[in-house]
């Protein structure tokens, strides 16, 4: 994915998701990734704290796919 982060990722909804914005193809895209998706596709351990959630998401950017 050829995209540039516009905002820092933050844990939202009481820890149930991560939200961030990025620029892709010249457009601002608002993104939200659920904790459930992080656990299933990014191997996040259940009960992980907010810092670990962000580390897992951002550390595995190579797995992001835009469809």
C-alpha cells in the first residue's frame, strides 16, 4: 500500500478499535480496525494493553491491503 499517515493511530471505543487517517491516492481515508480483527489477522494477544495494540498494528503495516 502506498499511503502516508496523516494522524497518529489512537485506541478508541474503550479499547475495542484503533482509529487513524492516512492519505492514499491523494485522498484522506479514515480507518478503523477492530480489536477482534487485530487478534485474528495481526496476532494480537487477548487482554493486550493500548500500547501493545498500537505496536502490533503499526509494526505489521506490511500486512495492510487496500481493496
